DNA sequence: ATCCAGGGGGATT
DNA sequence: AATCCCCATGGA
C-alpha cells in the first residue's frame, strides 16, 4: 500500500529496524514491513527498502533530526574501531543510529525502565497515552499522544497502568517539571543538564545519561545498566568493577563517542546473550557470531 | 518456587 | 564510598 502521500529519502549507514528496536525509544509498532511511530503530536510510518527510507505523516526535516541522520555515525564508528574489543559490537550494530527524541517523552520512558524490560516499558507508555493522551494524527494515522507534564490524573486511575513503584515517581515527576523547565534545560551545558535531571524523582545517573544521550544529543553520555556493566567487565576491563568505575573508565577511554559505543554494546550483548559476556575467548575480529547458549535469547 | 528485569533512594556500614 | 534493602509487577 503505497499511498500518494508517501515520500522517500535516500539513507546510508542506516538500519531502521535495528535503530528503533534497540531500546532507545518506545513508541513504535511494527505494521507488516513498516513501523508506526508516535512522537508528541506526530503519527507517522516508516519503511526501509535498502537505502531508501519511505515515510508518510512527517516532514523530512523532522525525520532526519529524530533518527540522527544528520550526524556522522561513520566517523564515530571509525574512531571507535581503534578499540579492538569494541569491533564485534560495532560489526553487529551496522546501521545503528542514536535517536534524538522529545525530552519529556524520553524522561517518562526511562523512568518506567527501572528494573523492567523493553516490552513492558512499551506497554506502559502505550497505556499512559491511551488513558491520558489526546487524540493526534489524521486519516489512518491516528493515535493518542503521551500526556504532557500535569496531564496524568492523580485520582487512582494511574494504577490501571500497572507501573508498580514507578507510578508514584511519575506523579511526582510531572509536578516537578513543566514546559518551561524542560525548555530551559535544553540550553544548559551538559554537566548542568545532568545535575538538574538528577534532582528529579526517579532520575538517577543511569536515567539521566539516557536522557542526555537519546534526547539532548550529548554523544559523550554513557548510560551504564546491568548489561553494559557485565559486557564491559567481560570484554574490556576483564575484571569486576562497580558502576561508578565503569562510567569513569568509559568516559575517559571513549570520550565523545561513548554514547554510540554504549548503544552498540547494548544491542550486541543482548543479541548474542552469553557469548558477549564470557571472559574466555579473546575479542575476535570478524562479524557477530550467533552464539546463543541455549534459550538465553534475552532479547529479540 | 525462585530469579531477574535498560534503577532509584534512603539507611547502614 | 561501598553495600544493603525495598520499592511493584511480570515473565521465564
């Protein structure tokens, strides 16, 4: 079904499915060969065929910025290749991009991410939108937007979303920020952005770094979750280390490319399961090996 | 049944 | 500054 309103864009070094399904962004839904996304009041569909990206429901300028197509991922990947231990992850993550999403929506998503998993986070944000969001889109591209700060009712209805202990944090979060707060944060230096983000309920170092990387365009941010801790300990440091030490080490080693490295490691570790986490084999060059040890496919 | 999931926050050591 | 524990669900 190629509507007359469908347009296309030539893309290179880009894998739509890998980028969308890498856990940076949660409001997407597969529709056959296409993906339907909701970003604030935009509802749009994307479909990749080789180096052609077909899209409808958005304008090109927004799409290019949102998908990070205006940034030189090849350059970052070439610099990162100097680190031999990163090569398997980079090879696996060909076409990966770092998205640049809405600040508030990113905050909500990663607030919901605490001790959760991607399918559940996606369900949580969909439920929030269904319950509190206003109708957006037009034609066959209609959906509910994620509620803006203050629009989540504090009347007990939130419990139907089954957020667990994250529910109260979300209610407190929407009281602490408003559109002005969010807008002024964007103009601050990165260190200040991080500090202010961490004053918010439910936002610690990891969530703050996710927001810096996936919404504020801070390429040096390096979110450390359990997967990243394990894969860094196994493949790079080759010893145990705490979250703090890993952050420091990655930041000083990877610098401005840390964020891309982190996301490549994340998708690689999840797709290869235990293979990415074993200390025994030296980091081999060559492509990703489908090294799943028994049903340990914690990801898809 | 038991463990763990893209953590945060407060208390204790 | 490192460690413990709890937070509420859900899926394996």
